[in-house]
C-alpha cells in the first residue's frame, strides 16, 4: 500500500538540514511499517531496534553519550556494519526509553551523516513529559490514518484517483465519476483508514473481519489507557472514550462532562482528557468566540468537541455493525452527521498542519463546524451529510461578525460548484481541499 508520507520521508533523506526523525501518530496507524518499507526501498541496509521487545537495548544508551560507542554495540546486534548515508537506523517503541530519546541530540550534533528515524506508541504522551527530548534537534512527521485517496489507490481504483489528481478546474464532476466515487466513499466510512483494516478488505473482501480488526484496535487503545502513571485515572479515560458516540449523537456536538458520568466536573477529568489528546486517540476541536486572525487568540479552551482518530472506529465504538448501513444514504446522516464530520476532520487534519477550530454564535443559535486558518485567511467550513445544502450558519457567520471572508466552504453530496464566495466540495474530494481552495481564491480574485 502506498502512503503519501513516503514522499515526506524521501525529502527528509535528501535534506541537507536533516535531523533525527520522530514519527508521531496513534497506535496501529502504520508508523513501523512505513519506516521499514522506506528503508527497504531507499537504503542498502535497515538496522531495526525495538525497545519494547528488547528493553535491554536501552542499556547501550545509559552509560555513554558517544555515538560511535553506541553504534559499535548496536552493530553486534544486527550483525552488519551500520554505515553513514546507506543504513537507515530505526528505533521503535522508544516511548519508555528516555535515554534513547535524549541520545538523539548526540546523533544530531556528532553523527549527522547517520540516518536515524524513530517511532512508538503513545509518543505524544512521552514527549509531553518535562524531561522529554532535546528541543530543536529532531524533526517530526505526523502519520495519520490512511486517507480516502490512499484507500482508493490500495483498492485498485487508480482510474478514479487519476481523474481526481488531474482535476484543475471547478467544473462539476461528470456522473461517470461522481457515482462511483460516492460509492467508494461509503466503503471508506465502513472500513476507515486504519491500515490493517484497509489491507484486509483489499486482499479478502471480507467485511465481517473488518469489525474484528477495528474491535481489536479499540481493545489495544483501552489497554494503553492502563499505562497512565496514575491508576485512578484509568476509569476516567475509559468513561470519556466510551462516551464519544453519545457526545456526537447530539445535534450540538459540544462535549458535556455530564454524559461521561452524572455529576462529573471538568477538573475531575482534566488530566484524563489531556492524556487522551496527547495519545492522539482523540482530536480536540476548541470553540472560537470570534472567527478572526489569529484564531488562537479567540480560542475558548473550556468549550470543545472530541472526535475519535478514525471514522470507522467511531462506528465500531458505537457498536454499529456494517450491515446496519444498507440504506443508500443512512451512513452519511447517521448520528446527526457525526460520521461525516469525523471524516472531514480526518481529511483536513491530513492536508493542513494547522489545528482546526469551530464557531458558535453567542446565543448558540448558529454553528459552523470548522474554522481553517489558511494563508492568513479564516475559512469557515460547514459539513452537510447529504444533498440538503441549506447553509444558514455559513450566512450567519458573515452577517453576525461583519467579517469579509474571501471564501466559505461547504462539504456535501452535491457536485463541485463555486457560487460567489461559497465553494461546495463533494465529500469525496476532501483530500483535494488545498488545491480547490487555491483555485477558488484565484477565481474570486
């Protein structure tokens, strides 16, 4: 399976400013596979070290800061010379090996010609600790679940993918492409972007086994919750995590602690929530009181929405079987459109490096699902789960804030269309949002 992150890894390899690399991303999103595949394609040798399977390897980093001595010891493990430029050194599961993380600065300072890449589960939690890692002496690459376009490629739909990649205008999508793209998007909602689930579908076409895989991933996440340093936080982590379907089933998807546990208060769950966000199992989208630059200046951190990392994990967490979605449009509209919002969040998070926010009017009458800060512009985004494209909130955000938004975006099952300053993007084109935004802004100007 091809991952778009492979191109980022190639750029890292070729960069004269290359530093030791840390891959970030939730468990089972494909970080280890990606590094090994990258090494096999672009290096003569791969020196792989797993500090979970072999914790004794971390002892090599305990007694010395000398890169040469560390490499001499590691060479005995792999049984071949670790050479500059031609060997990819992979340190895996480094989240519980602080001395290995700390040693990355010595590779940067004294071993720049060695190519070192790292991965691990719960790395976001590990890096948030005060000791963490040498600031400014490592590179980062965020690995997301597979996008819809990556699934198309893996599933042999190169013709549809080629058409989307070649799209260079805002003309409507012909029915010959629109219908099959919509059908494939429904498939993505059911399978999701976790690589193991996609691979199982591509090779076996066994929809029943998809739910088993997703359940195993959820179990693995819940097992990880027990790794919180404070055992008393474990029930709180489970309660927040398992409340997500009920949180997102509401018309107003704002996170309510009362849905976690009756009488619950924010301060009781503050640490558990922060841990979940750091683990990247969930995405936290905060409310903005004003849709103006910079969005961070108007962020209301006490009001937010929580989404699981993957749309199919949300479906499995809600215990909804694949067979529940035989109706043509139910999948998009189920849960008050929560699946569709989750999908758009995944697509935009993979396409843009900035965090998304959302906006509600002071009286909570209007809500815009997402705000995107793009090239010193604020772009309001509304997500529609079907062909009904009434956009009262998109109109209200402009009227109430008296902001001159150059562009507003609506995702829906309607065709591609630019109507004055409102760009309607078909849901299946969410991965191409950056290109479509640029085309629309150029057209408007």
